[in-house]
C-alpha cells in the first residue's frame, strides 16, 4: 500500500494485530495482510512494538531543529 499506516489504522488496531502475532494467534502472513505491509515493513513494526512496549505509537517520530 502506498499510504502510511497511521492514516489507515489506529494505535490500538496495530497493537492488537502485533500482540496477536507475538502470541502466535496470527501467522506473519496474516499480520502482514491485516496491516497492508510487506515482510520487511511488518518486521520493522514488530521490532518497534517490542522495544517501546506500552509507549508504542504508530505516529512518525520526527525531530525538528
């Protein structure tokens, strides 16, 4: 998909999908399809979810000078 994940889904929706994937309730293929991502992008979100824990957000991290 060409649009950004934060424009299509809410934090809670993404959290639920990633949580279910990590609990092995969803396969990687199912998670990728639900999020509309390819493997590399999906695994990036999984890693980010694991690192951030309860502070996880799908909004882009931007720093302004």
